[in-house]
């Protein structure tokens, strides 16, 4: 039985070429493991069938050995009857010979079954060894595949983050942010300058109004004195 044909195929150049070209090796590996599990099921069925055949052969061998023993006992019983005078010796010898002949034939068949039993048991053991190896490798490859899937997810996420970072740098986003920062600082400085100018203008106006206000008060006082002298109420 060629239960390792899928194992051999994994090592073929076509698989390596597909992996090198990144033609979805994860799906291909999944498919390969599924096919190996199908082979494992077939191997288990074959092992069970061979073991069942070995069991039947063993039972047949034991049955024939038991029948052979019975014929030997019958031959002894026949001769015993002849010895007791219950049966003619010539007839007893003939029947005893036939019983012993049947016994020998049964033993020959039992020996042939014994040889078949050895072959069946060896085949069953060989298949079981291959089944154990295949089961071990499938479990190992499934675990490795899970690890690879996790690593691929992490690598893809890392690649996307790095790609975004690379695009940020290539699009000069950082440079634009720096220019925006400079522009905001310029606007803030300009606003502060206007504020200082407004305060300065207000201070000058206050000073002028203060001076003008003093002079107007003096003029009004002088006008009142002149009107008083002239008798103008």
C-alpha cells in the first residue's frame, strides 16, 4: 500500500515552485494535510481488515487443531472398543486409520493457517507502524501550520503598519505637519503683535484725551470768568 504518496509529493519540485511563487501555500498545505488524513483513514481501515483476517485465521487454526485432537481421541476410542471386543479389530484399525488421516490433514491445514497468521500479523504490525508515523507527522505538520498561520497574520499586520509609516514619510505628511506648525506659530505671533499694537494705540489715545481734557476744562473756566465780568448770566 502506497499510503505515503502525499508525503512524497510534498517534497516534489512543483510544491517548492508554488511556494516560491507564493501561490497560496497555506491553502495548498491545508489540502495536503486533508489528503493525508484521508490516507490515514484508509490505512486504519486496511489495518483493521488485516487484523480481522488475522483473528479469523487464528480462530480457524485453533478450530482445526481442536478437530485434529478430537479425531485422535476417536481413533483411540475405536481401538479401545476393539480391544474390549466390542468391535472387530480389522474394522477398528480401518476406522482408526481414517480418523488419524483426517487428523493429519487437519494439522496440515492448521500449519498452513499458522504460516498465514504470521504473515497477516506482520502485515498488520507494519501498517500500524506506518499509521503511527503518519499520525505523528500529521499532528506535527498541523501544529506547524497553525504556527505559520499566526506568524503570517503578525507579519501581514506588521507589514501594513510599516507600509503606512512608509507612506506617511513618502507623502511628506510629517513635513506638512511641521509647516502647519510653523504657520500656526506665525499666526500666533502675528496676533500677539496686533494685540500689542492695539494696546499701544489705546495708551496713546488715552494720553491725548487726558491732555485735551485738561485744556478744555481750563478754557471753559476762563470763558465763565469773562461772561461774569460782562454781566452775562
